[in-house]
């Protein structure tokens, strides 16, 4: 069980940029094909921008053509919460950070093997930790 992090709206606004706040706290969506991790190919870990929980690995990233970074699985299922999203006259599955409830994006069932899933994520909801930094932490 992951311990929850809760903050007031004012605290989130102070910690995040306006764009990060709009996406992660107000369930916004960044424009396609322009997020900083859309075409990102470096090895490492993608963490929640709000609470630093590891969410995705570059090992699970793939090019979906959707305009957003896409992954076929999270680092750990317990790091993601799934919620039904019926906004915009659609029925989708929203994914949020299990620790701080940050909106990350949505998951669809049109991804590649081995899972058949496509986690379509807003770049602004993530921060990246290169593999070299992880290796230095392990030493």
C-alpha cells in the first residue's frame, strides 16, 4: 500500500508550473506532438512530477503515433490508479498517480504486445531520471 500525499490547492499551485497544475490537478491535456517526452529516447525512469513516484520505464515506451508519450505497462501496477472517465462525451479509463492522485493520462486497449495496452501520458505530468543517475544511486 502506497502512503498518500495530500496538499491544498494553494500548495499544489506553489509547487507546480501553471501547465503542470492544469494537467495534473485539473485533469487537463497538453497539445499532441509537442510534449517534451513525446519523442524522447533516453534510457531511464519517468516519475510523477507532483510526488516523484516512479511510474514508467523507458524499457516500456513505444512510438504510438498518438502525439503523446506511450508505454505498454507501468513500472508497478500499484503505482497507478484507474478511474472511469466519461468527460467529453467519451468513455475512457483515466490513470492517476496512486500516491498523490495526479492526472497522468489515459489507458487504451490498442497497444503492442505483451500487454496490448497503450498508456497515453501527458509529458508535463512526468519528470525524467536518466539511467546514469539511477546507476550512481546504486553505487
